C-alpha cells in the first residue's frame, strides 16, 4: 500500500502529540506559564514552613552529629513522592537540624543573618535563572553587574572611566603611570576572588620575564614568592597549590600582638630574596580570628616602590567601606592592584556573593579566552559585553542582584549603621568578658570578633585539660540549643570565639551566653575534680 506524503506527516504529528500527552504530566514540574499558579502555591507553603522555623527561635535543635545523620538520610527511589511529603520532611527533619543564622546567639563564624531583601532577590535570581557568561543569557543582569562593579571600584577609590583624579600628587609621582580604568567581576566568594588575584599576579610576574605562562605553562621557570601574614586566610596556600605554584612558594610574614603584618619583617624578607623574585604580597583587611587589619598604606607604598603586585583580601574588612565610624581602619585599600570583597559576610546577603576588583582591567587580558558561542569578537566590535571574559566561571548566577537590591533599599547610611552596630556589640562583649573572673580576653576587638577562653580561678588544669574544657563548652552550648560559638587555636590557647555579625545581638545576649558558658564549664570540671558546680555561689 502506498502512503501519501501528507498522510505520513499527519501520522508523525499524531505520534508526536501522543508522546507529548504522555509526558505532559512530567513537564508540569517545570516553571513556566502553565505552572505559575502552582509555583505561587508552593512558594507560599514553603514560606509558611520557614516562617514557623524562624518563629520557633531555636539556634539549633538537631542534637548530636549522630542524631542529625540518622534524621537526614537520603533515600532515592524509582518513583517520586508528593511535594507535600517532601515539604513535611523539610519541616520535621532538615530545618530543626540546621543552624539558624538569624538567631541572636548564632555567633560562631563569618556566617551572618540575611536581609529580607536578599531573600527576595534570591527568589528572582532562581526564577529567572539568568546565566552571567553571555549577554544574550542575561541582558539586563549584565548591565546591572557592570554598573555595580564600577560603583564598587569608585567606593574603593579605584579610577573608573568617569572618575576625577583621586590620587594625591605624591601617589601619582610614585606610580608615574597614566591613569588606568578599573574593572572587576562578581565571584562565589573570598576564595575564588583570592584565586583571581593570585592568577593575575602570577601571569604579570612571568610576563615581566618574557614568559607567557597562560599559554606555555611554568615548567622549568623560576619560582616566584608570595608573601602574606601568618594570620592570612588558608585560601592563599590552597590557591597557590591550585595554580601550580606550590604551597612552599607562600612565605609567612610575622605579625604583631594585634595579628597585623609586621612591615619591618616584610621589608626584611623582600630584601633577602630580592623584589624581582616576589610574585605578590597579600595583605589582609580582617583576619578570620582576630579581625586584624594589616598596615595597608605602608604595605602599598613598599609594593609600589618595588613594583610588586599587591592583593588585599578584604573579604571581611571590606564592609568597613560603608562604615561611618570605622572606615579609616582600611585606609590604603585604594592602592591595591586587586581586592577581594565578600557580601555574604558583613553585608548580610545570602550565600554566595562576592566580588573581585582590579585597579587596571587590562590585566584581565592575560586570562582572555574566546568562544564563538559565548564571547565572539563580533560582539566586542558591537560593544556587547559578555562577562565570561573576566570570570573563572562559565555558567554563573546573577548574585549581583542581591547587593543592588540591598543598597537600593537601605542606602549606604543605613547599611553602614547595621555594620557599625556589630562592632559596637563586640566591644561591649569584650568588656563583659574582661570583667569576669573566670574568663581571659585574648585581645580587644578590631572588627567584630572576640577571642577569649574559660580559665576558672583557683583551679589547677593543664594546658591540654583547659583546651579540652573550652572545646566541650562550645559543643555543650550548641547541642543544648543555647548558642553557637566557635573554637580556634590562637598562639598557645584553644580559644572560644564570638563572631558578631548580627545587628540584633545585644549585650544582654552576650551576658546570657557567658553565664551559660560558666555553668557548662564548671559542670564539666566534675570530670577533673569531682565537685558539682553550684550556680548560686556566683549569683
């Protein structure tokens, strides 16, 4: 039997339609015009669950690690479950086992509560699903990110295309170069931004020696040295290893009592190996433990004179750019070659959100790659920006939206007031600890971290016992849903640490935690001395 072309095509279309009907139920899981009402319903239900979790006001109610693991095991089946059942598990298992950064006594890490506007931005980011690699995947988002990068560069007193002269005559003479246009890109956070800084410093270091390591690699090439303080972030060594430089190329510079880099020691080390052998100096504006800020202006002057790349890791201290009281602590940041900023720390935005800023955007040329399907040369001729040119990532979230919406809502004054509130509470916390006979304050706060340890008077404990006792105090407070505080090793002591990134945390909250630490500490002393702690004695 001969089948006409028309009949054959109709049969094919019928077959396609039948397949479409069979898969129609599955495609209803996709976000589109057909599921917009369903999306709204489930977002509302999810929001109600999160609201209840927040209203319960627990810092953490998951119990021990073993209890958390047992409650949150993953079991994937061939057939899916109803979304109501899934949300019930989120409500009953996952959320109670999660630390609430919104709680006023969640003070362990650089892990803040988030702005409501940041949560709203996350919904928009997820729903629109823009990818920041090419303009045709993120038309409006591309220009918003570019504008924000320019604003951040100006905030750091980097020169952009519209800037007036900002350096002093002395700075201009020392630099003795034409003004450059700054640039940058949003990143996943501090580690990636620090990687960008080291990568560009590496490429420029070898380019000055006539070596294109981006194309030819480093096999057989002389090793450059990276200097950072002994309190610098661990990502410096991690990134040096990733770049093929090796951890041994990172040399630590000594620090003073505040944890800030000793400029005299840096100068000595540079003189010992010769400035031509220094790939980069990494200065820190806000170390993880003490919040120490290296002498940025002095380091910058030395690096300019020696023609050494200066990268400033301001993942934490960069928030002081908006501070009305403490901005002076990061004076000198404008003289860096590159800067790391993090907005999921003291800017109170959801993870992830960071930025890498570059004083001379021409330095991005050393990592330029072209792909006709992403950042074609024709686009550049037409002045169409494709941000993949400046990023280590290809597919990348529109995280810049969170910062833009937060700045638009708060303005720089109210934003700065939230940051300053945390620094004020840290100083009050230090006073409370200093006044308590059973605690030792390690150092006065610099930004908003407070290091201290429990050392009960009239007890004879070895250093090992004292360390174990302080670690147990932190564990007891978390497991018992009292507070989330960190421990860290500083010098010869295992310390407790408050990292105060919640503007709602007050001195009364800190006082409650100290009281509970005292109770936990003396109760634990029974293991060493056999005497139960009577809280009424210190009342």
